[in-house]
C-alpha cells in the first residue's frame, strides 16, 4: 500500500498537537515496530511499544507545549523535528 507522506504527516501533526499521540501510534505504527531510545535495548512489536508509550505518557508531570520545527520529505521517507517542552517524573 502506498501512502502519501505529506498527507499522513499533516494528519499526524494535527493529532499530536491535539494531544492524541496514542491515536497516531494506533493508526500509523505497524505490528512489527521496533523502537529504541539512545542506549537502551530496543522494544520490539506493537504490543510492547504500546505499553512503553502508555508508561511514558503516564509519567508526564507537566506539559508546556509542542511545535514542529522542520520537516523534510524524500521519495519514501519523512524526517520531522519537533520541540517538546515537558517535565517527566523520571
């Protein structure tokens, strides 16, 4: 299935800016997703990553803002830079 990256990103951006990051996760992440933060071990599969995301969001103590700084599109890749201002319990 081919996806229009610009349309998908606009949808993602709108949802994230509305505070619906988990809706983005459910809609756009595949069952075989692998996510990794810096030097921590990779989290594999959607089920494990869903829990990881829910754990992260449950520990946000204060949220002050979010904005998209830059977006670059390639033929089959999209890179976005976001500024997120929040305090996390950890």
